[in-house]
């Protein structure tokens, strides 16, 4: 029995879509911090949200770099 294969276009879409979603999430976190800055300072929640943004940013950038590198090499 033959294994079903996924077309390269669909595979790229499945790999790139979560990366795009991570940028949307990062943008949402930044907007949330900017719009609620005073409340976050008063409730001491600013540190938590800055840590989330500081972790999510480099992860998104590294994932994008990795995907671009794999596409250029022809692996993906």
C-alpha cells in the first residue's frame, strides 16, 4: 500500500501558518501592553507581560530564519 504524499505547497503552508500566527500574537501582546500600560504598572503585571513579549519575539524571529533557510536549501 502506498503512503499518501503531501504536495510541497501544502507542506509550506502548514509550516508557515503557525509562524504567521506567532507574529499576530506578538503584535497583540504589544498592543495590549501599550493600551493597558498604566493598569499593568499599578497591578504589577507589567513584568509578566514584558517577559512574555521578550520570549515570544526571539522565538518568532528564529523560527522565521529557520523556515527561510530551509526553503532556500530546498529542504522545505
